[in-house]
C-alpha cells in the first residue's frame, strides 16, 4: 500500500506484475493470471507460477461472481482512512473460477454476511485511474 486515495484509504502499489490487474479493474473488469505452462489460475499477480514456477503467464477475465469463503467484521481500526469506516467486512471471496481474493463485502449490513453467501464484484474508484474490486450480495 502507498499514499491515500480519494476515499482516504491507502492505495495499492501498482508494479509491473500487477499492472494488468489494475488496468482491468479500472475498466470494470476482473482478471487473474493464468499460467500458460500448467494452466493454473492465480491471484495475487506475481512473476512465477506457484505450481510449476513458470514465468509464462497471461491474463484471464473472470465472471466476477463467487461466494464468501470466510470473513471477519472489523469493529476497530485506528489506521487513517479506516477509522471512520468501521464496522466493515473483510472477506476472502472464492470466485467461480476457483481463485480466492481478499476483499471487502459492501452494500449490506455486516451481520447479514454468511459463509457461502453468493456475491458479485463491484468496483470502487479510490482515485482517478485506480479502482478496486469489492463484492456485494447477488
């Protein structure tokens, strides 16, 4: 994470490995990396496949639909940009494609979130040119 964005929360560090991911998010599309050698999908973006160590990857568009794999409700966070947002839901969402993302569940009361809940992606613009994926109940 780096400096704060328009919502006052820290913004992610965009580097050569993650640039394609963030460009897709800005277009309102969710992509993950796919290893061209073994076919494994992966998230977070990285240089080497964790399964076969190949550096040959491509971007694959995802449906944006998934389920809550696990979650927690955050009631205390004194970090700048988060202090005024509590309570919020931090969750791992398992996409239909099988990849898990660490994200927020939005547009619902925290007490209504459940493991296995069907969700779909929503993009939140942190600043011009930078949007992050969050998920809402579908």
